[in-house]
C-alpha cells in the first residue's frame, strides 16, 4: 500500500488548515504498519551546521524543527538524535535510525539512500571583506580562497573558478575562515548563504564587515535520506513528502524559516 496517493495529496492541499485533521486521520490509515508502532521513530542528524542543524540552536536548528514537525504531521513521535556526521550516516545504513538529514544529493549517496523532496534550497556564495575592491569572481585572480577542512570544492565551485589561479587556505572550521577574512589573512570565503551569514555574525559581530559578490556559485538542495534497503522506505518518503508539502502550503514552513533566519539577510 502506498504511503499517500496523489489524489489524497491533492485533496489535502485543497483544504484549509482547519480541515487538516481529517486528512491526517486518512493519512494514518494509509501508512504502513511499521510506521504506526508505539515507539518513537528514530532520526539522526549532526552538529555545527548552523543555522540548519545543531543541538545548541533553538529547536535544534531550522531543518531539525521542520523535519520534526513533518513527522508529527504524519502521526509520528520523532526522536531526533545528534551524532557525529559519519557515525550517524553509517548507523542509519545499519538500521539504527529510520532516516538522517540534511544531505546534498550525490550519485554515490543515491546508491545507498533514497532522497526526500528538498528541505531547502541553499545558495553557495562568495564572501569578501566589505572594503574589498573586487566586484566579480574574475577580480579574484591570484587571491586566497578559504575553504575549511571537510568542505569540498564541488563541480559548481570548480566551474566558477575555472581559469583562475588561487591559493587555497584550509583551516579547521568556517569560523576560522571568517576570522582570517576579517584579519586579512585570506581574501574570500566560499560558503552557503545562511551558514556564511550566521558565522560572520557570530565571529565578527556585524554583518556589515563582509559583503557578497553578485554571482551565485550554485543552488543546492538539502534532503532527508532513507536507506534504500529499509522496509517500505519509499512509503516513508511518500508520507514525509506529503507532510512537507502541506507545511509549505499552509505557511508553517515559512514561519519556521522566519524564526530561524529572520535576523539574516537574504540578498
């Protein structure tokens, strides 16, 4: 039995929030039996990926709250655990958790995992000091790029920087990159938009100390992922995607985003 039919999803989307209880009751009847167990559904994520996930953030971060509310909408009691990233990823494959998040799609990951609808679309941008004269990526020829250890130079970044000669600085964290930028020990930082803005605000105390180049390096989506070999994995993702769609339709997802990101620029 499918998690939620397309007809059911369209009917739910057409109803006001006050009528959602009826849709949810119908959704519970359509869910596979293993989802209706009394025990909470265990989901794992990691730390130090602000503002999206971190156990020190309100509600565990924006995407932690979004995922939690979506599972509650499905009639589940989510138990979200914070683990080191590599451990959580592997233990989910081992069956210790039903799902993990947030992850960027890669072909290698897709061999082992099914991917949800996007939780968020993230811009990858280039940050420079506010007094930096560079106006475009082409102006960064011969300059110093800061990208922390553990972050990859994606195909999109390679494509944007193609033809440029840059010196790569590899500190331990994004926080170090922004401190180095402020102290003129590096010249530009590549980061997703909100992570970069939040890190700059925390480390420098003022977003006005940095600015963005106009070019968008990439638009990347983050996802909840479920092991392909988990029983009824597709049904779980169908139900999750339907709940996520409902949260967006009713404006709940936008409210969550505003609570966590409202103090940051969106330009």
